[in-house]
C-alpha cells in the first residue's frame, strides 16, 4: 500500500520509479500494472487529462493531485460518448475561466457529441483525435492564467473529468461539487503552501 505522505509527483514521463513519477505512473503501480503513464485501468482520455494536468500544475501544488490516485485506478467507461463528456468538462471549465471562440466551438461540439447516438465510425473519429486535442487546448488555455488560478482550475478539470467517467453524464449548467477526495485536499489543514 502506498503512503501519501511519502509520494512525490514530477512532471513528464519516467522510465522507472527511481527516475521519478507522475500521477498516472503511480496509478499504474497502484493498479498492479507495468510501470506506465498509460495504464489500461483508466479511461484513455481521462488518463490524458491527468497527464496534462500533472505536467501543467506548479511543483508546489502538484502534491494536491495525490488523492486522485485511488479514484483514477479503475476509472473506465465503455460508452463511446464518454470521450465527449470528458472533453466537455475540460472545455467548459476552460471557457469559463478564459473565454475564446475556439473553446466555445469545442464546447459546443463536445456537448452535441456527448448526447448523440452517432455511428461507431463517427465516435471513433472524434474519440481518436478531436477529443484529445480539445483537452490539450483547454489545458493550455488554463495554464496561461495566473499560477494560483491555473492550479485550482486544473485540479477542478481533473475532478470534473473523473466525474464524467464515473457518473456517465455530468450535470451541466450549475456549479459542480468537487469529489470528497479533492475537497479534502482543498481544506486549509491540507492545502499546500505556495
């Protein structure tokens, strides 16, 4: 069993635990899989969000991602619309923090795709490319904000993406609550000093 107080998260990919570890590499170890930042126990786009968030967060705030290790282990969903729901969670949040026409277009496309019964080919095209690029653009837009706002938003982005996988249809329109594991990290007693 991993002890949270002894874990360190680093940006980037690491060949072995001796080289360091990112969030998804620790998820692979926790799941008993081979050391990788692409473990099969996590939805591929959710794992992509986690890698991007891990790398974009400041080193001082990166430890706040440690409570996500358990929830990311086994966070899968075979529904083809899950990719769009994750992309929607990311672009919607990024657009709220840093409005842009491109993020609005990507949010609209993800919203339509998240409820559509498109052909399997249509889902494959979106899921294999556009969904990943939407996440990338959302993270890049957020990472450009002030460091405190960026770190908070990136952590929420990961939490909302996890909700999109776990709950299959995240609530839209109103404020969202952070999952218990994330809310605990944000309490004053557990907050990492910047």
